[in-house]
C-alpha cells in the first residue's frame, strides 16, 4: 500500500486526508443516528408518563422535565412541549417555541453530512488535479537529454495520473452512497421526532385537556 502511495506522488495525500475524514464522519453518523440512540428505551415512556401526570393535575417538577431533556437528542422536543404546558403557555406560543427547538434538533441530526457531501464532490476533482500533475510529469519527461527521453519519468507521470484518478473515484463513490444513505436515515429520524412530538402536543393541547 505504501508503495502505491509513493507511486501516486504527492497529489494523493490530500485525497488520503479527506478519505480519513469521510470515514470518520460515516462511522460517527452511523452510531449517532441509531434509533436506540435517538429514542432510548425509557425516553418515550417517561415523556408520556409525565404528560399523564400533567393532565391529572399532578404536575411534574422542573427537575423531572430537565432530566427528560437530557435523555437523548430527540428528548428536548418532548421536554419543550411539557415545559410549555406546565408554564401555562398557549398552543400558539408553545408551537413557536417548539419550532425553535426543532431547528436545533434537525441541525444535530444533519451535522457533518454537508462535509460528507463536499468530500463526495471534491474527491473526483482532486483526482483530476492529480491526473493533470501526472500529465505534466509525462510531458516534462519528453524533454530531450542527449537525444534520449526519460522512460522512468514517463512511467512515473503515468502512474501519478492513473493512481490519482482511481483513488479520487474510489473515495467519491462510497462517500456519495454513504451521504445518501445517512441523509435518508436522518430524514427518517426527523419524521419520527415530528410524529411523537405531534402526539404529545395533541394530547396536551387538545380541547378536552
């Protein structure tokens, strides 16, 4: 592997760096977006239990609601609805506050995905840059020295061009696939958050509550 990196020349190093960054993002996002992480086992049970307490005039404490908001990335949405109802806010005021909390939650779900999409976009361009560098090496090797061209320099230029092109595509294709897959998972988690929050909001702010 090290010999391949040497044969590819210095343009391969930026590609290697972004490949490591891309792999780190894929691993981190795959762990973060797990359903069990967004919705731990006791998160929804706790939220709807506090909701029932609130409806029965057995008001939960601020400490309980704060503890709920720390359970998972999605729990601040559920805690926001409970907190607004506990403070006596109207449905319009609660909805406005909930939208602000939702924006922060969606940002957490989409974090680093933009970087991954950028890696998928620039990797082929960096590979093309390496190809151009290789072509320059090739044409430079055609300079005549004592009437003879330099075949070693010619071979080196060709290896730089081909290795960088291949490595750029090797990074871009998995990065694009990973971005699409992780983006779909993030959107699914967002829909789940919206659905559970809607159920809680409807239960607390229905005309009969």
